[in-house]
């Protein structure tokens, strides 16, 4: 693990001290858990990249040739 120094407001430090005492866990473990949760939340909120979206949606259309269906639909639009 890499050691780092962070600065906290006095209220945040007091909360962290209390939480460590209540849970009988080291402050460092609580901070690591908070960072891990933050990273997981960020990755859920981030939009997936195009290649990932293509992989996730590949093969979803189960009703024949999707391009033929799309061309037919556009012909209907042109006919109106």
C-alpha cells in the first residue's frame, strides 16, 4: 500500500475518530472503504464507452435482419 497524507476539517476528523471508536476499526480502514465506495459509485454513474455498449447490446434484435427492417421503416417515412 502507498501511504498518503490528507487534510480534514476538524468536524470531519472528529467524525472519523468517533466512527473508528464505534466500529473498532482503524481510521485508515474506514478511509480506504470510503474511497472504494466512491470509486464504485463513480464507475456506475459514468457512461459506458461505445465499444462496451456495442458488446452489451450485440444480438439484442431477434426479429430477422435489422437493417432490412430499418430500410422498410424509412421507406414508410418517405411515402408520407
